[in-house]
C-alpha cells in the first residue's frame, strides 16, 4: 500500500513557514519600537530647528 502525503506535508511546512515569518516580523517591530530618551531629545531638537527655519524663511 502506497501512502501519498506530499501535498499535506507541503501545506504543513508552508503554514509553519508563514507563522515563523510573522513571528520574526513581530519580534523585529517590537524590538525597534521604543527610542531611548537621548534619541527622543535629538528628534525633538531637530524638529524645533526645522520649524524655526521654516518660520524664518516665510518672513
């Protein structure tokens, strides 16, 4: 008796691969989500400088 399990094995492997990829993406997003206080301060300073430069250019 010959058992044909080819398509079901590929379906299982594909499902596991999709789940692993989704977990890797979620891990990467969660790991890079928060900025340090120093990075936040630099961003805020650059934003303020940009707004001030735009205000100077308008006048």
